[in-house]
């Protein structure tokens, strides 16, 4: 994995005022919480389990058919 200090985890604000932290490498939600500050520790500890986009179809299994 690359140097953790160079990684960037954008924080998305939700309608209820909470925040999600998103990994731009694996596109997973790293953590969610009531404040952006709360997410920083989770960002530092995140380790990607990288797999190609073609193998991510199982993530869409919750969609209605």
C-alpha cells in the first residue's frame, strides 16, 4: 500500500447531518459518524482490500431485479 500520509479520504455529508468517509482507492465507506473529526482515526487505520471493478458485481446484489 502507498504511503498513508499521501492518501485522501473525502468526507460526504448526509441529509441527517452525519458524515461518511470514502476511500478513493477501493471506493468503500471507511467509516461514518456525527463529525468529520471523528472519521480521521478511521481514515488512518484503513487498509484497502483491492479487487478489480469486474469483480465488484457481488456488491450490487442488493439492487432490485
